[in-house]
C-alpha cells in the first residue's frame, strides 16, 4: 500500500506532528517528508518534494501544512496531475474529493486547529470522487496540464 505523504514548514510543524500521530493511531501508513523541527525553513522545498511524488505516481495522496496554506498550494499545483486543495472546513475538504478528486489536502495551521484538522483529514481520506460530470472536468484539467507541459 502506498503511504500517505505529509510535509510542512516550520509554521506547520506542530500540526503536522499531531496529524501524523492521529493517522498512525488509525493504522494509516504515513511518510513524513519534513520539516522535522520548528527551525525556520522554506516551504517550497517540502511542498515540491511532496507534489513531485504525487505527480510522478509514486504516491497517491498527501497533506501539506504551512501557516496559511497558500504558499504550499501555489507550489503543489504547479506540477502536472497534482490537485492540491486548500481547505479550512469540513465541507470544503469533502467537496474537494467529491468534485475535484483532490490528491493533496493543504491546511493552514494559523486557521485550522488540530481537532478540526483531524476531522477534515479523516473525511478527506474517506470521501470518494463522484466521477460523472466531475470526471469530464478533471480530464479538462489534465489537458491543460499537457498543454502547459509542452511549453516548458
């Protein structure tokens, strides 16, 4: 089974550690891609590392955490096949899976407390993509990925 990836910067470190422990108690295999302390670091490094694993197909899903979530979202969504969703409530986390087949959940540690984050992660992991008309839209996103990829 492919491990669930998780990564953060220093501002997301504490929430990452809480979510990692929560997931491990739920018997979910988690691979931590850093950071490993509260020491200041640059979020693009960890966001890219996680997104690269998703984009290449090495892993199916991941969680990114920084202070606002915005920076991680920007970095992760630059890679083809990555559909990173910045979520701040349970409903959006579910909809990101149902309608957008999100494969990276992005959380802002400054906006989502640990208890809510745990509920969001659990819902996100257990919500299925609805397919149908939403699949057509995912295919359109994939076409855009291919067009952009040919220009790089």
